[in-house]
């Protein structure tokens, strides 16, 4: 059986978990934290998530895992058949990772561990995030899914990458992304209302205490 390595508080872990559940692929969830010997054994970057396929191959990088699952388990497709439309799904995933999640992630230590943020970092994050939001607004239709009438991998990817950006933006940048991104509010509700999303969110909440203990262990070491 497939094994997903990581932890339920991780947004990147939850992208892959959501895809596995959406496609109905049986898997085992192996709870393991970043940069531990166990995680480094399955992902050379030591980051969550990683996945061990049914043939025993270890793979990492959430977008690679999503692509792998689509290739290896083509039932219940999460990408359109048309090559251009498939590339548009990947484009939205890439833009939301590079220009929305990653800049916001730079301020996660401030959000989670109260590490003070310097003005230069805050200004750089705001600048990249502005470009990311403008690009998302140019590409997304939210009608009702991010790229049209069908749920795609882009919806699942965006749900978890935007969550970090929303938390960082509202807590540190005094910025409400729901007002910056027309359609985001209704789409977020639609995405949150499924049984799969509810399970993932409940698992995340249940993991919060253990994850915070892991974070405070890092601060001490
Ligand atoms: N590009 C990676 C990012 C994964 C990532 O940053 N995971 C976080 C958890 S949400 C992590 O492991 N952080 C700890 C670290 O970077 O050492 C992916 O798409 O899987």
C-alpha cells in the first residue's frame, strides 16, 4: 500500500492527502516530522510530505506527488484531458506555490513562534504576494471552481497553499485576502464543505498540540 509520510498540521502534506482521498486511493499515513532521521530516509530535503509508492519508490515535492498520483491512478481524474487545460492547472498550482505560499512562509516563524519580523522581509513578502495575488486574479474564474466548472488539482492545491498566506496576511500584514481576491470567500466555503476537507481539517486540529510541541523542541535545541 502507498504510504504518505508527514504530519496533518502541514499544508503541503494535506494537499497530497486530499488528492489520495479524492481519488479513493488506499494509503497509510505515517506521522513523521521534518528533518528527523525517519523523514530524511524518505526525502533528501527532510521536508513533509514524502510518499512511498506501492513499488517502494520514495518521492517528494507535493506537486510531483499530485502528478504521480494522476499518472499512476488515472481513475477519477483531477486534470483535464486537453493539454492546454492541463497546463493551466499546473500553471495555477505553480504560481500559487511560488508567489503566494512561499513568500508568506517566510513569515511563518513570526506567526508560529513569535520570532520578530524585520521591515525588509515584511516589505519583500508584501511585494511578491501582491504579484501572486494579481496573477491569481488574472487566472482564476471561481465558477464555481478555480478554473471553471470542474474540480481539479488546482483547487486542492490552492486550498492548502492559500491557507498559510491568509493567516500570515491577516496576522502580520493586516491584509484580508478575501477582499483582495474576488470569489475566494465563496470558493473557500465550497471547498471546506466536503467530507474530505472536514476530515483533513479535523485531523489538522487534532495534530496541533503535538506539532506545537515539535516546534518548541526546535526552539530549545
Ligand atoms: N516544496 C515542498 C515544500 C514542503 C514544505 O515546506 N513542508 C514543510 C511542512 S508544511 C516542512 O517540511 N518544513 C520544514 C523544513 O523545511 O525543514 C513541497 O511542495 O512538498
